[in-house]
């Protein structure tokens, strides 16, 4: 499970990529398609065409971090992104997505603090 700062944005690419792309190639996609700085600290998520592989890239202080996950069975569930180049999701949705759930049905629920009611 990834633990991220609250100010980090998480973007999912609408277009599939070649899963063989390296960090440098993914950075080029971020610059060209997202018109964003790969070193901004945000997470960028890319899927292959068959949606059984995902690559997550972000800049962490002094270098790029690349996470790669390949599903042995099943496919990652993504919503239709017809008119967008990317979709911004929450950390809760990211964890659901990586678990293979339909993250578009997931919302961020506020944490309950029981001590506040005592």
C-alpha cells in the first residue's frame, strides 16, 4: 500500500501505453500529453491496452519512483474517459484501483473521531 502526502495529486491516463516504456518514456508522455512537469511530485498512472499491467511514476526528492503491477488473472477496472486525457482520483480510489475494484464507485468518507463526541 502506498502512503502519500495529502497534497499529492493522482492522475490516471486515459490512453493506454506500451507496458515496456521506461521512466524516461513515461516522463515524455507526462510532458507531451499532460503538459505537466514530471518532477512536480504528483503520481501519474498508466495502463497497457489490455489493462492487466499498470505503471505508476512520481518524483520523490532526488529521483523517480516507478511502481509496476501485473495482474495474473483479471483486468483493472477503469471508467470510460472519452473526453479527457487524464482523470484525477483520490488515494482511496488509488488503493481500490490497485486492488482490482471499480474505483469510480468509491468515494472519500471522512474519518470518524469518537473522542470528539465524548
